[in-house]
């Protein structure tokens, strides 16, 4: 009797699993990631490289969005200060290069107060809406925070500083899935610096926005 009950239970379990499995859907719905990261699309009709990204820009809108974003960054930060400088690039978003020794408290990853408002305005520019970021398309950017360390012993501090900037931008509303922080080692005498690189998310080539960008010339 006991064996019969066990066999019956196993049979019922197998039938239940088969019913739940069913047949796969012909195509998957486009569901944007809640944290801003790309979601791969599955299904017979979706190509392997297909991704759903909330706020992805049509190619035709990119020039206008770039102009609006660059204008917002220039309005917010001006040409340069003792802490940052702007690095305009042809047909690309303006980069922001921070002097790490002036942007943070000495020997720590604590941001200086004078940098908080500009970073908040930059976060606004990547979200669109009112204020300095008006005209920039909401949710259309990935922000790469790249820390540069000249010496191996400075790598840990540089990493913590890059992470601190990314964390602050997240506090200001930038989705965590659209923030990348990394540290690079270089020996060119340029000093410790952190680059903010902005990558537009464009329809048809969404994943390029998450690829690690190249670095700009270190000379001021």
C-alpha cells in the first residue's frame, strides 16, 4: 500500500510539471529593466542581440539630444574650475574630468561639498525634465565613472572615489543599471583624476552604451 501511494504521488507530480511546462511563447514582450539595465528579449521572433531598454533614443533624435545635453552640462559647470574641466568631443557628449585631489577630502572618498550640486545637476541632465537638463531625453544615458590611478598603492582609494560618485548619482535618481564605475592604472604624470563619460542609448545599438569607453588625453 505504501509503495502504491508513493508511485501515485510521483505520477501526479510528473503530470503537474508537464502541465506547467507547456509550450514556449512565440515571442516575448518588451519589458524594460526596473533598474535601468537592458533586458534580453527571448522568443522565436527576437534576434539574439535584441534588447529592451527603457528610453532608448531613435537615431534621428540623437543630434538634438546631444546638443541639449552638452548645453546643459556647459550651463551647469561652465568652462572649467579648480575641480573640473570639460572635454568636448565631436558628435559626442561632453566629458567631465575631475581633479580627484580637489574633488575629495584629502586621502578619503568623501566628496567635497562644492561638487554635490554640480553632480546633482548632471544627474538631472541625464534624466531630462526641468532645470538644467531640460530638453535631454529622459533615461537615455549610461554614465561611466572612470577613476585613474598613477600608482598601484592608490588603486584602492581611486576605486572607492569612483564608487562614491556613482553612489551619489544613484542617490540623485540615476538608475543603478545605468551607472558603471571602474578604475584604470596609468603612469603618465597626469595626476589622479576621474572621468564622467556619458553614453547615449540609441535604438538598434543599445548595448554599446554599456561598453567601457576609451580615455581622453590627460593633458589640461
